[in-house]
């Protein structure tokens, strides 16, 4: 299930939000469900926040030995259109 972030539509007004939705909160919900429209605690309006996506970072290119250890087949070009396994 994906993790969604929500924040109060009136986060700067303490009377229009509770302390949870004023700071923002995360919620796991199935993809097929509609986004929340109100805070589950105070019932004031909330909006979904678009957050950063976490992607893996590769510090260095994989070497031939790393690729083989990971289960990949390493091919080397011999002639025009001819490849052989290393």
C-alpha cells in the first residue's frame, strides 16, 4: 500500500485544524480509495501533499564482476553484430 501525506488546508489557523493535521500526517491507503477530504481526528478539511520520490542512488558504475555476481549475463562485442559471453 502506498504512503500518502496530508496537511490541513488552513494550517496557519489553529482554530481550523488540530495539532496533527496542522503539521501534516502520513497515512497508508489502498490505491483504489479516494483521497481523504477531512482529518480523521478533527474533521476539518485536508489536502494531499505531493512529496519527493525515493530512488536508489548508485555511487559507481557496476563492474563486470559485480554484474556477474548479481546474476546478469555479460556480453562482449566481437564483430559487427556478433556478441560472445565473457
